[in-house]
């Protein structure tokens, strides 16, 4: 069932409004990020991502079982051997003053996708080595775009950063473009 022209125009206006709010907001404003995620998450594009991920055995199993991280005890993980992901994740979180995000249980594929990406976001900072500053976030956004197929949300975040450099800080534009290229290429090589 295709949406009516009126519904499509309303969705586009909501997305543009959320995008402009994001451009005007300081980096890291989670409320604005959430509004952009809601405005850019139409079921058609989300289903494309789910189908893409479910083509792999791990993705198919994840969408069948909805595995979640659950409650994460950073102090306990910090006691693990230093060569483990658990230790590296705890160290990353504690050094950056971050806490694992608690997301409500998933009842469908769309909720699971959003929850999984949200709760594993900082794990991906550890795995990729991307910092939590704006450059590291841009690198990770480009990584996600490459890994998850076309997503309005991740593309909007990248576009937001480019527009912010145009409007507020043109001197950083080359640095932002390099970050996009680095994240994109790391994801492309990870697929090989």
C-alpha cells in the first residue's frame, strides 16, 4: 500500500524540520537526534535495511531472536583481561564518562533494529577505533551508511555535519570530508 501524496508531503516536512533543528542544535543533543531518527525512519526504507541484514545468517538469526545486550556492568567488564572486547568497551565507556543506554524491549523487527544500533553504538566506537568527538561520530556515521545500505537517518546525520561546516565552520569541511571517506572505506574493507 503506497502512502497518499498528502501523507508523503507531511513526512517530508517533518523530516526537513527535524533536519534543520539538528543543524541548529549543538552536537550530541540526544533529543534532537531522536526526533531526526523518528522523522527519517519510514517503514519502507527500514524494511530495505532489515532485508539486507537478514540475507546473512547472523542477521537472519538476530531478527528471529531479537538478542539484546541487557544490563551492562562496566565495573565487572573492566576486570576482564585487557585483550578482551569487554575490557576495551568498559574502558572506553568509563574514560569517556558514558553509561550504556537502556532501550525498551523489542516487539518487532523495526524496534529491534533501532534498539540494537542504539545499544551497540559505543561498542562500534571501540571496534572501529573511532573517537567520540565529532570527527569520530562522522566516521562512524559513514561506516553505518556503508554497512547498512542507504538509510535516511545516517545520511541525514552526515549531511547535517556537512551543512554545519558550510554555515558555521567552513574551516572544518576538509576534516569532515576525510572523516566520511575514512569511515566509508573502513566499512567497505570490512565487507571483504
